[in-house]
C-alpha cells in the first residue's frame, strides 16, 4: 500500500472506495482487508483496534458463508427450480453454471463470462440480451439434473443494505418505476411527484 494514500485510515479508505469505485463496503471488511494486506501500515496509521479473532478478512468471510449455509438449510427446497431455471447461465466449455442475482454486479459478470466463452472477445452493447448466452432452461429436465450434479456451480452475494441502496439509486429516476409507484396517474402528474424517500422505498421492497 504505497503512494499518497498510504497513511489513510480504514474510515478514510472506506470513503475513498465508495467515492471512486461506487462500492459500499462495510467498515469492518475494509479494516480486515487492510490488516490482511499491510498490518505494519495499519499499525503505523494509528494502531490496531480491539477486535475479535474473527475480525480478519478470512474470518469475516467464514462467518458470512456459515450464515448463508444456516439460512439455506432453513429454506424449503424450490419445487419448481428445475422447471424454471431462468437465472442460471451455462458455459459448457468450462463446465460452469453461474446463477445471477439482480444488483450483484450481474452486468460485469455477463461481460466477463462472455469473454471467457468467446476467446477473450469483448461484449459490445447491453449484456442483458438472453440470446447472447446459453441458459440452464434451454436444456431438458433430465439434462438440467445431470448438469447440476456434475458442473461447478457459482453464485455471488452482496451485503444486503448495499444491494438495497444500489437498487434505490438505479430505479428511483426510471420512468417505468415511477409509473409503478403511482398507478393510474397521468404522465404529467407523475412528473410532478417527488422522488420516493429511501425509507419508503425500503418499506415497499420489504
């Protein structure tokens, strides 16, 4: 960690990550990552704060994986998953099934996976055209079962509050979303409506 920002504390680093990269990373994760990368530098910038052994970056990730696993065990099986399978991207060459979740860098991953499948060629334009890719739902039920039992499966998650905030910033100005919030109103009436506060957006999302 060199350069003019080498003396930034973890709070300032979190702010930089948010301002420059648009990522809302929790402070504990920023701190844990800085400690993993440069413990001497973190000590020089003001010393270590009192934390539990699980505060290391690997510890945080382990706790999150365990939480995800525990919640997954509580959730009943999706009886119609094999029939729908509408969000699982398939790359036969890599024997990979990638499940997309909205607002979890899906566009970036679609571009990355497209390049991986097309000898490094960059995807031009909007990556949401389903015809660009192969999907698990393109196969028969028996083929889907075989693929899910033999292919590597991947899915990325995002810190829930950051994901909700990202959805708010992305949707709040969209005309179709305003029409959804104000059904029955004319275009002129909708244009006069103020943006929905974040707190109200959270309640509607819930």
